[in-house]
C-alpha cells in the first residue's frame, strides 16, 4: 500500500512538472482495495480495470520502473509509451489493462472469463470498476450474461461515492448500496466491505473466489472507499466540502493498518520505517528510470497495429 501511495504522489509531482501528460487519475485513498483483493489471486487469473489503474498494476507486481516510464510516454514503458497512465498492460501477469472508456472493461472481462471456462481452467477474471460506470449498458449486459453462462467473474465495485464531479445520489435512484442489485441477475454471492480495511477486503475476496472456483458462477463485491484527490489532476474538487474528505482521511489505510500492526506486536516501528525507506528508494529509482528512458522512435508509429 505504501508503494502505491508513494508512486502516486510521485506521479502527481511529475505531472505538475510536465513529465506526465494527458489525464492522470490517482488512486490515493483506495490502496487497501487493490492490495487486499489482488493478494488473493492466482498467477493465471486475469485482471481488467478502469483508468485509475496504477494501484492495481503495482499490487499485481508490475514493474514500477516500466509503469513510470509508461506514464512518461517512454519506449521502456509497459506499452512502449503509447498508452500512458490509463493503459497499463502486462499479459505475462494476467493484467489485461486499464481502459479509458467508462464501462469498456466489462465485455473484455466476459471474454477473459469465458476463455477460462472454455479451457476448463480454475482461473477467474476480476473486473474492477467505479460507481460511475454502473449507469453504462455494458455493466448490466455483462452482469446478465455472466450469470446466464455462469462465468468465473468477480465483479469488484470500488464505490468512492463520486463519478467525476457528481456524487452518486445525484445520478442514482437506487439508494447508497449497489450490491443488492446483483441479485436481480441471479448473482447470489455478494458482499459489501469496508474498502479502507485491507484485511476485510482480503477476507471478502477470498470467500468470493472460493465460490467462483467451486463452479457457482460470478460473484460481486462492493467496497466503500474514497479518493482523497480529485477525479483527475485537472479537477479542482469544488463539488465537495473539505470536511467530507477529512472524515475519510481519518480512516486512511496508510495510517490505520500500520497502527494495527504495531498494536498487535506484529511489527516494530523500526521495521515499518525500513519498509518505507525501501519503497522511497524504489519510487525514486522508477522516476530516474523513466527520465533516462528515450521517447519512442518515429518508426514505432507503424508497430503494434492491425493494418
């Protein structure tokens, strides 16, 4: 979680310096979800996610150096500098991308899950999405298809309360909870979890994956969370009071989890500080790697395309 936080802080700094261009959506505040959920996956499981994808990528073990280089638009990036912040991929790790189209990841998740089913694998596809994407037709279409075909999909909703600048209750008529709606598609394995509690997320994910791998079809988890930053770096966040953010910041997993570890005697402060120092050095090295990586040569315009 600390790696994700420091990586994102560095990304924000590099954006203000003009090193990272285009849109930049930070995952700060939501780290417990990526770490808690992805820690329970097997190597052959698939992950497909939205454009706030850095946290998921790092939790899956993607190279921070190549991830940062991708944000810089450099040739050594995960997608050769062609995708940028919203399109991190690593097929070898089953990380089939962040996707910039809201709801665009749902049909891809269905195909990835179908491939597991077709090959009679025990693999699962986890699709991460935000509350804003639940108004897209693809969300409902794929939920229904997954239930009908009993596809091995874990639908993982990161409910951070806001779709861009609109709070969920301005655009949703069904109340504050999304997970009960999964039952209308015949998805009975559902859960709502504190997305600021990494251990709670881990346990909920473990139970959901056990159900899916047992052949019971798709499962649905809704994690209640909050992004501490704006929707993107271009967002001045004028649509919410600072007091709301402060309430959630008191539950910051980067504060509460280390405190729990200390209280339970599982770590000493010196051991935690050693982790922090190691991560700080790793992130600094990633920035240096990205700065030293060259931009793609002109001929790269004609590679990795269909025609």
